[in-house]
C-alpha cells in the first residue's frame, strides 16, 4: 500500500488504484498511524487522540471496531497489534511525506543547480493540498502539520533559488508574487523575489518589496529587517555586478518529439520517474512496464523532456518497435549509434570492430539519457546491450518501455497502470479522474463544445470503465462522438472490436485499431502462452491459480506448467496479478474470447469453466457450516461474478445437471448473505432446463419453495412435506425440512416439519441439522424450554465452530432472557450477536439485532442511543437493499421521534 497525507488522506495499491477508506473516525485513525510512520501507538493514546477527551462507553471496544473497519479497507495484515499498541505496516517509500523529506535531503546534498531544482520540483509535486487535511483541526496532528508546512515553504524557497542560478528569473518573479502575499514576513522569500525582480530589470519593484517588508515588521512586530536582506537592499541600490543574472547554459541536442497534446493524469508518474533518473540519484536504468496502449511511450518521453536539462549530452529516443525479433546486440548498437549521430565515426574505422564495445567506449565519457522504446520483442539483446553500456559509461542513464522488465542488475521497474477511472458518475468527482479528463479533452477536440455534464457523465464514465482507462483506447474512440452520442458509443462497446474507430493517422500501424493494438502483443506469444491467455478470458472476474489450472489443463497443457506460463504473461503485462488473483483487462479479455471463438475452442473452455465453478461451490458449501465458515463466505463473495457466469453458461447451454448442482451448492451461501431474490431467480432458471437429474431436481424444488416462502412469492408451502419426502439423502432431507419448516413459522405444517427435521438429523448423526432444529424450536416454546433448547443448540454450534449458528443461538438465548425478565442479560447477548453478525457480514441479521437494541434503548428512554441504532440499521439496509430492514428502521426512527417529542414537551 501507498499513502498520501500531503493533502486529503488517500490510499493507493502498489498499482496506483485508489483504496476507499470510509468514515471520519476510521480516516482519523489511519492518519494517526501514518503520523507515527510505522511506530506503535498505545491504545489509550489512540482513544484520547480520536475522541479528544470524550471517549464513548467501552472505549477499547470502540477503538477495536474502528481498527476492524480499517483492516477491512486496507487488508488485515496492514494494521498490526503489538504489546506496545497498534501500528501500520509501512514500506520504506510508502508514505508521501517521507518521500518528500527524502527528496529534500537529496536536494540539499546536490551541488548541481539543475539537479537540485529537479529534486525539489519532484518533492513539491507530491503535495495535493494542506498536509493531513482530513485531521487539520485534530490536536494530535498539529505539530506534524506545522513541521511539514515549514519544510514545504523551505523547499519552495530553495527551488526558487536553484532556478535563479539557472537564469529563470522572470518566471520566478511572477510565481513568487502570490506566495509573498500569503507570507509577507518571510525574509528569505522576500530576498529571492527581490533578486528575481532586479534581474528582470524591475529595480523599483525590488526596492518597493523591501520597503513593504520594513513597514510590516515595524507595525506588526516592532523590529527592523535582518542584516542579510538589508545588505541585499543596499546592493540593489548600488547595482553591484554580482547581482547580475548568470549566463544561461547552452541547451543540448535531443531528438525527443515535441508533445502534440498534453499528457493527462501522469504528472505524479513523470515526477517519480524524473526523480529516479536525475543525476546523483544512484538509479541509472528504469523500466516502464505495462500492456500495449497504456501510455508507456508518452510517459517516457515526457519524463525525458523534464530531464533534458539535466542531460549534458542530450536525451535521445531510440524506437525499436519496427525491428525484427531476430536482431542481435550488434544490430541494436548500430541503431543507437545512428540515433546519437555517431555513425560516421564507425564507418571510418579501418578494420571491423566489436560495435557494442565501440559504443561503450564512445559514451564512456558522456552523460546521455537513452529512451529505448518498445523493447518487448527484442528483450534479450536489449538486456545484454544495456547491461554492457551501463558498465562502460558511468554517466549513462537508460529509460526503457516494454511489456516486461529487462531483469538486469540495477534496474528499477515501474508498472504503468491505466488512467484512474471514477467510482461514481458525479460530474465534479468524475472530472478529476485521469481517464475521464483525457476522454473529455479528446472529445472536445473532435466535437467543439463537448463538455462533461450531468446528462452525459454516466455514459462517459461507462466508456472509461469499459476501456479500462487505457489511454490509447480512449483516444481512438473519442472521435466517434462526431457521429454517435455518448450513450450510443457506450452501447457500441458491447461489440468493441467491430466499432469503426478510424485509422488514427500519425500512429504506428499496430496502434490504428484496438484489435491491431492487442494483435501486436498476441503475435509475440508462444502457442502455450496464447492458450493460457485466451482461456483465462472465460473468467469474467479473474481467477486464482486453481481456476486457471482448471480451464487450461484440459487443453493439452500439463497442470504443472500453468503457473510458469501465467508468470510469463504477468511479466509481459498481458495478465495483471491482483493479490492471489490473475486478471485480464477487459479489452484483452474480449480479444481473447474472439480468438477462442475463431479457433472453435470457446465451447470446451466454457464447459471447463462451469466444471471449475461447480467444484469450488461444492467444496465451499461443505465448509459453510463449520469453523471455516467466515473464510469460505469471503471466498464465495470473491467468486460471485464468476459463479454467476458459470450458472448463466450452464443454463444457456442446457446443462441441467451442472445448473442444478450449482444452485443447490450455492443455496446456503445465498441465504446467509440475504440474497433470496437472486436465489429464487437462479433456482427457477435451473429448474426450467429440461432433463435434470431426479434427485438434484427434488433438492432444488425444496430450496426454491423455502426461498419463495421467505420472499412472499407464490410458493409451494402447502406441498412442503411432499417436497422434502422426495429427497433420498437423509441429511439433506432433514436440513431442508428445517429450512421449509422455519419458513412456515407458527403453522401446523411448519411445526411438523421442524419436528421431522430434529428427528431426522439425530437419526442421520447430523450435528449441524440437530443444532439448527433445536435453536429454531427454542423460538416457539416457553422461556424455560426455550433456554434449554437454545443452550443445547449453542453447544453443538460451538463444537462445530459455526459462527452463524452461534449467532442464532445467542439471539435465542437473548430472547429467553428477555421473556424471563432479565433485560440486562438480554441486552448483553444481543450485542454479542451483533458483533458476530458484523464479523461475518451477515447484514440482515445485523439489522434485525440493531432494531431490537433500538427498541430496548427506547424503552429505557434513551432516545439519542435509539436514534443512533436505528440510523445504523437503516444505513445498512439501504446499502444492502434490505427492504424489510429499511421498513423496520424507518418505523423505529418514527417511534423515536415521537417519544423524544413527548419527553421534551
């Protein structure tokens, strides 16, 4: 993870993707941990900092809740607990404030003015606003904010001084005006402004600047200007020669192309690359990696332009895209020699020489910057040549663009991600996303007057998302707005590779269409790599290694080779590694599906994908009733998109057996997650496929009946007993007897089914079935019997490690305590149940429990607490589309308002 505190608090993944951190207190917690830069903070200190002397009840529990929320956002391993307190796991360069300090230290140790200005510029580019803006009023942050702001001002002053050494007095004079108005008493800042004004021939304004400072100091502080600025004032009056501007350095030659359009969304990346390669940084080779069209070349050229003044022997672009894959190191050396203008020397040699050795000697005493562009098809000779040249020429720096790194000593690799895509279609927020900014600029160039507004923002965001924020794709499609509206263009992306996108004049032929762009990468792959890449595309939401093996090993590739082939594709930027998952960019996936269809392998690949989804669902279903419940809930959450596609494929291809087994395996997961409408739809779709296996059909019909009863749909409640009787497996029969019986609450058929469920589970030796039947029966008996059943069920669930079961048993015990008149015990148990519900993400259970706690608080006359609980229940219900919960919460809020009015009267 990377963190930004020089402005609003932001978190990015290592690939540059923003990570949202919700809720003000959680963001304050993160800011506090960042402020300590990975050092532990005692729990009591955190409580004091977060609640500023007014901690909530049970402050340690409240803090733990905030820590849990932060871990859900960042990852459990990112926030660590130690005896000394909590700390954040931070890599060396993860925090922008520390990178800023490092760059400032490097700059102060650098004698060369241009290099110093570059380092200071890179440092200041990290700032996005006031430091720790989210917690700027918090006492715990004030000292650090003051320190950082002082360092920022010092960096501005030092950069201005370096630029004066480079002869940039006119722009410095203009830029410092506003800053002096903000800080009118800073003498160093005034001195820099006075020098800049004097060197631009504005001696009167320089003298007036000093007089303004003298008056302000006298009026506000009662002091006179210091001796240093007073001496500068006297020197300006005498027009001393040493105040004259230095002679500007002669600019070096370069073949870098002038940018035709502005580079959008890459300023931070430009500064980072420039900082890495500036002379004196210690880095001499940087590789920009990423898929075709992501903008590696544009970024490299922009960074090279920023470094051109720091390159005494020029910055040179060496384009390798058109070269044959069979070239040698000597061939590449000849191309560099020609680019640098050294070719006449080589032809004058009287005898044949080792060209690579000769090039090394030629640049040994020079300090050029080489940009080697599009190296992926000649990777091995480029790697060998660059290694040889870096060893021969200490002043040489090399910037490489490629699908994968050179993998040579000293190389620093920087992946180039697609441009940022907005999370929501809000015009103000969307306009700041790099992908939207680029698309809108190119669209405005093609269609004068085009602008992002409330009417087109949804379509524009959709286009940017569907094209994965790939700059080339956005630039190619924007001109289509001459003939299509944004909404029509978004619809056309369903058939993106047939979309007429124009020839794209001025670009290489391989970049003139989206298909040609990806064709370039495809042709560089081996047959085995193509097979793996294309078959990965049947996973709409990426896959873990097991999923990749499942769809690839059935195509003639041994299972043990899949990981190696995947690694190669990751290295070539065609596959993106996201934690344990492998993903394809949407454009690449669409291309690969076309390739599968062309080869006739799409049907078989999808069949393997369905089989893999079924295996995963069956394995997870077996673990959802035990100690591994939480982990497998999260696994199925992660695989939801893929499992839906597997179901859709099975239903669409008429594979009744696969469709029925899939829905039966996912039924309990859907129930736990409260997705009953989704479950009903899929059960109906699977049962509609003809010729399904008899027992799988019987099980699916029973599940569907129970789901329909819970969703108030037209179900088969009157035939519930008949439905479960058709199930041969005694364990499934008993569990589905409970599922249907619990849905028929209070009715005679329901009581009969519950009794049959308990008897059947005990006969089959199914502890889980017995536990759930006992807890269900507890809710329908007298308090003493209720407590006995609930305690017996709770003991079985604890033995199994089933947290959902323990939650249900705890709620039953809470109800027993309530009916027995022990409100305090009931309240404690309901709060324990709420903690489990939130831990597992069982939001319907959480809402029901919050509603009870709200009723309890209202009964005690605590309207503030009741409102807080009901509001929390309502927020969760709205977020999760839980209509019943929203109704409960709204009714509770109405009762709370009424009671509050009565108490206030």
